[in-house]
């Protein structure tokens, strides 16, 4: 037991140290726009601004992270101020007249692009809820819940969101099903409502009934509207990092329900299957994509190692250990942590690289773009700190 305590203590302290002396300082110095509000994310290796276009995803993601760190790590005024700048930018500039949000805006907030997805909305919703917890302002919790109702309306109103495919392909995607679990969970922390619990339950049922395919020991990214297997390149696609993220969402919900055994089993199953598909036995790390029948994947980045699947695996293995006390998951945590920390952090200019070749060499050294920024890495560090601290207290 002492070796486990020592291990958890090391990582608890490492997560906090890296978050507070590397990751957040990098973004506060180079990304935070104190003139116009919000956050820039298109930064090169040193933190120089490459593009002033602002990702609306990241206005919400960063506001959430800054508030989450304030709530869980330390009540630093500069973190709360950063969250405020992002929250106010969202409110002033990121909503269209129809209630939907943009995907890209200019540095001043002029709209550039909307997409058919509602991920900008889900990230804004968790930002509002976490900011409500940080400030005590329940109006933001109400805004989060109201936005969640809008998200459900957007998704359920025929024709409101442009379809991805024509009428000849009826399909549903894993992404929105899984993200609504986490979105509802985060809002629930600030403002409980039966609507949120109902959505979590619906998403869990959809995962089990439609997306989990035991014949391939896989959770698929796209299935027919009733869970039918679609025997195409897209229909056979496994995104191990996405699936591992789903696993820890389920384990977190199991924990919220007092140790729900069914959800623990479901989360473990998805984690185990997805690890088997994702872990690269030759080079290490979680690979981007697999085909459930073993065919070559279509995506050009199929064998690369991106930053975020590694961080999701770090969180998931800690959750799996907490909920089962099976030391196999601590071994997996060590395996993914050793590989990740040996390849992604930049020891010269700080923060992490985002894109590696399969062998772990750096593919490009920018620290951010419209899709990579201050979210997955700091979330992993905050969650990792929390979980290690809880486990240490439980051991004592």
C-alpha cells in the first residue's frame, strides 16, 4: 500500500505543479486577449500569435478550465478574471440571432463561420455552470440550464440543424451522445434539474443499445438510426480516445450514483476494449483511429498520436482504479503517463505539443490552433489532482 500512496502522491503533486507553473501561465501570458476579451489559441511553439481568429469552442472551454481550476485547485484572482473575460466575450459576440453559436469569430467577435454541430453550445454551457460555482452568481447556472434546453431543442427539431448525410443514409453519431453526459453532469453541479438526469440516462441507453457492438468488442463512432452496423469506412471507425473519454464519463456518473455497479461495469468494458484497440504495442501511446474489421482507415492522421487521447486515458485509468481498486488500472495509468510525459511536454518553451507521428516524433510544434488549446491538458491535470487526492484520503 505504501508504494501506491507514494505513486499517487507523486502524480497529485506533479499535476498541480504542471498546471500552475506551466500550462495555465502559458495561456494567460500568450493567449488571453485583455483588449478584446476571450482567448486566442493559434499559437506557435514559443507562444507567438499565428492567427487572430478565435475558436468559439475554446471561449467556452477556456472559461470552464479557468473556473474549474479556481474551484478545485486554488482561488487565484487571475484565473477568475480570465474566466470573466472569456464569459463576457461569449455573451457579447458568440451567439447568432437564432440562439445558436458560431464556430469561429474574429478577434473582435465578428462572426466568421457556423457549423451544423452544437459543441460550441455544450462548451459554453459548462463554462456558465462552472463560472456560477466560482462566483456564486446563480444567474449563470440558470443560463447554463437554459442553453442546455436550447441544445436539446436544436437537436430534436427536424430540419433545424442541417443533416450530415442525405435521406439515403440514416445515421447517428457517438460524439453528441457522449458529450451530453458530461455537459449535463457539469451543469448539474451548479443547478440540479431532472432534465439533466433524464438526458444522462438517455445517452447511457443509446450507448448500450446502439453504439456498443460486442461482436467487434468496440464502441463505434457512427451507427444506423436504430444502432444498425454500417459496413463502410465511416461505419467501421473506432476512435479509441473518444471511447476512453466516454468510459470515464460513465465511471464519473457511476461515482455520482454512489458506486452504480452496472455503470462501473459498462465504463470498464468500454475502457478495456478501447485500450486494446488504441494502445500501440510497437511505439506506445494511443493511436487515432482503427477499423473494426481491420481494414486501413481513411483518415490521413489515422496512425498519428494526438495529445487529447492520451490525456483522456490518464483520467480514465485513474477513475477505473478508484471505482474498482484493481491495480491493473494503475499499471495502465503508469504506462500511458510514462509515454505521454516522455513525448508531449516541451521542456524549452513550455506547454505540450499536440501532434506526433506514430513513432512519437513531433509532427508540428505549434501549441495551439482552432482545435487544440487550454482544455484537455489542464482538465486532465485538474481531474488527476482531484482523483489522486481523493484516493490518498480514502487510503488513509
